C-alpha cells in the first residue's frame, strides 16, 4: 500500500484548540476512520511544521479524505506528500529488502547486529 507523509501546521483556531486540549491531535486521530487509509505514526516536530503523520492509503482519494478530516477536527493546515522508497530510484537497490516498507517494522535484535562476520 502506498505511503504518505502528512505535514501539519496549526492555524490560529488550531492553536486555541490545542491550548484548551493538549491531547487534541492524539484524540482526533484515534477517532478517525477513513476507509482505505491508516495512520501508522504521528509526531510533533520542530521547524516549519508542527506535526508529521505517516499514513498508508490505497490511493490519493483516501489520503485526501483523511487529510481533510484531520484538518477539520484539529485546525491543522495539512500538506500531503506521497512517499517513494528511494530504493526504487536505483535499479541496483530495487530488489534490496532493506529498502522495502518492511523496514518500517520494529527491528529485531538480530537485524540490528548487521551482516554475519565472514569466517576463514
């Protein structure tokens, strides 16, 4: 399923809503159900944007409905970026499993150790 990043900036109304309820974004995302779209993670960030959400969606229509719903509930101005795994940009990396979406899963301790050492 395609991956998207939703970047959110609080509007003045959103700032008032967040000031009144610090858990607004978490509560809002918990209660959103848009067919064909699922929020994988959400983060408060520093810099130009206030929030970042990682979303899987079947298509642009589903992520657009999710983005609109988030904006209405939270007062966030949303910018949606479709994500393309960089492994697809190089034929040499296209079949490398480390560039697949599976890398989003929690790593196991053995996967953090790196490749096995060669023995003489």
